[in-house]
C-alpha cells in the first residue's frame, strides 16, 4: 500500500477512535428494549427483549444456501442483509414497538464465515464463504505437511482446518480477480458477518469486531487479543483489510441511514454465536458448560482467565472480554459441523419428513435404531477428528429398516458426536462435568435431550429460553449500554425449564459409544 494511503488510513483510524471514545462516554438510551440480531447459517433471527432480559417477540427468516461445487458453501451477503432488515421490521411490528423504544442493539453471528466488500459503496465483492466450506482443504493439508501447525496452534489455540477464516481470506485474495490489488489500494474491507452487519447498520462508519469473533479467524493472537503480524504475514492478509478488535460489550457505533430504525441507536454488544450462547446460559464461572444444537452442535466450557491448551483435538478460544475487564475470558471448545443440518438433510434432500419438527415423532416410533448408524459427516468431521475428507455414511441397514430407524439414528448421531467431544474435554481438563446446559432450536426435542443425557452420563439442563444465543447478545448489549451493572443481574434472569437425567448404565453407554466410533472410522475411510 502506498505511504500516502497508509497515512490516510491511520488518520481515519485515529479520528474514528477519538469519536468512539467520546461517544462511549455518553449516557445510555432511554428506550425500554434490546434488539438482538442472531445472524445464523441458515437464517436470521431477531429477538426483542426487555432491558432486564424478558423476551417480548421473536421472528426468524431463512435464506437460500449456495453450493457451487462439492464441498463449497456460500451465502449471498445481500440475502443476509435483507433478512436482517426484514426480521427487524417484522419483529418490531409484531411487538408494536417503535425505533425510539430501542435502547441498544446486540449482534451475534455465525462465526468464521467471511465477507469482502467495497468500502465506498458497501457492495459485496464475492459471495460470503461459509464456515462449513471446504475449498481450502488441500491448502490446509499443504501447510500441515510443511510443519506450520504447531506455530499456528500456539498463537491462535486453533488447528489448521478449512473451518477457520484465514484460509478463506487467503483464497478470496488469490482467486477473485483484482481483489488483492484493490485491497492494497485501501478500497476493500473484509471481516466476519458481525463486522459486515455493523458496517451496514452504521452506514459504513464503523469497521469493528469483538475478541470472540476475531479469535476464530486464525489471525488474532490468543494471548494479546490483537491481530498478529506473523499470522498476517503467513496467510498474506493485510491488516488494513481487517476490523478493529474491541471488547464484547461496549460502544461499537450507532445506527445511521436506515429506513426501519432511527439514527443514533447504539450497538453495544457483539459476540460469535457460540460464545454468546455460553454468555446467555450464564456460564460465568470456570467449569460451567453449554451445548448449542444449531446447524452444527458446539460444546463450550468456561476456563476463566486461563488458557487450556488441548491435547485431545479441541480448541482454545476467546469467550468474551467485558467492558472494564483486565483480561479475556477463555473457553475450551469442541464442535460438530452437522447437527440440526442433518435433520434438514433428511427433510430437503431425502424427503423423509416435510417439517423438521416431525423428526421426534418419527424417531419415537422405534425403541432404538436397531443397528442403523448415520454419521453426518456431510462437510467433513470437526472436533476431535478434524478430518475434512470424511464423508457422510449410513450403515447397518436390513430389510426391516424403516424411515423411523434412520430418523432415530440421526438423533442418536447428534447426541453421540457431543459425547465424543465431552470425553475429549474431560481428558484435557482432568475433571468431569456435573451438568451441561443446552440451547438452540433442537433443544426443544425431548427425545434428543434424553438421548444426550443418556450418552453423556450427566444432567442435561434446558433453560426456559432456549434461544440463549440471542439472549447472550442482548445481555452483552445491556451491559455495554449500562442497563445491567453486573453479572449477578443476568444470573437472576436465567431460569431452568427442565433437567434430563441419564437412564443408561455405564456398560450400555460404553457399548453404544463403541459402535458409534466404529461407524466414524468407516466414514473416515470413504
């Protein structure tokens, strides 16, 4: 980049920082509600919550997924943005709330998904490359073979895998015509979905992210909480492309130029979806854990201010950094790429069911899967295997196999994946979990929750509000806006709906896991 351009960028950054500091000191808005935007992989959900945590209204809108080649997964950024605007407008109309009633906005988002856009027009320069996308598998294997994984894991807490953002950024810069040259001129911005939404919400004024999202790019140093020069050089990504890394609660900017909302509503909380869910579950103490059942399933356990370096294939990640905290709060994480998406696969591609909620009734028609196994490695395997080449597998079929057995095997697979992750967590932490808090859409499935408790051998606790990802975004925004003063107030807002306890013997549990692991090995050989 030219020196003049660098000086200009530095001036804009300094000026913007000064403005942000000034704005951060202003009193909170007088509105009564928090608007929580949950931008997910298959759709956008907007929740309107009272400033003290009670849910008022919720609206969801799905949008189209794009699969240009096998293993490639993309979204159209404009589809994402339109879904955000539509859900905000519908939710406010549903609740009969005006824009002036909104005190603050919180954002939570699908992590690792990357967007590049033109700074001047805010127009996307390519489809978003989704976290599930595997197009950089060969590149990641090359980096592994060259011996770079130890350095990357030490600096980031992450393994080399197409899952993370940096290889996607590298691919965009290398393969989208003219993108690198335009980036060098300062014409391009790039970031995770939260930063794209923040840019659009603020009329192109703010290019920021929070520490939890930044920790998933593989460009942030996990200890310092800042972009790392060595990592930027390795992935050949310019710092000028990237957003400023901020605390997860605090002033990020304010709405500007939107037809559906007035100017001046502060955005005061941002976190990646899984970290937001951990926060929304009020897992504030070291050792407290949650499992989110979404498109994928993700187990996180709060490790406090200490970073646990996994030896069992898990990830060390930033959970959040709160306004005024001296240090980052960390978590140990394991995730399966396909969870609820397995039910969508049965619905959309296989035609087994017409609606996702039918899966529980169908699976309940049989007592077990009678030997049928479904390994939903439809986009490879995540923790603790990290095998991008594994493929989905259905085995154990007989002439007596029915749709109900396959449906049952699907729910069992969703729970068994999480069991493997928990065993890896126990190995890393050297301690057992007393319980796991669950959330996400599939947490409403009682059969799945009982299976999870059976296979884990610990209590599974479901809160009254299972949309804890949105709740986490709202709580962070409330803290950032001064509507909550401490974490104890959030703990009071969190309430239990039901606790599921294991009904399975240790011997039966071990035998069931052994059969599952055999099926996983077969999926990795395909």
